[in-house]
């Protein structure tokens, strides 16, 4: 299941809040302009795990 984290964001990096320690997450990125959305985005091949602080 995918969730939108940010919309109308213009920077090249971001912090994703409220991730759960120990869980693994996959990420994908789309861009959008006046014409519409970009082609299907690449997805991370391996999950990113949130480590303990």
C-alpha cells in the first residue's frame, strides 16, 4: 500500500516524519507539472529500515 508523503514540494530532499523504528519502507518518487505526472517512478529495490536512535 502506497501513501503520499509530500505534495507541491520543490526541493531535492525531504524528511519523512512518523516512520516506525524497525519497520522497512520502500520509496518511489513522481514529479508533476502542468502537463501531468512523470512516467512510472523507480522504486527502491530493497526496503529501507528505520534504525534505533
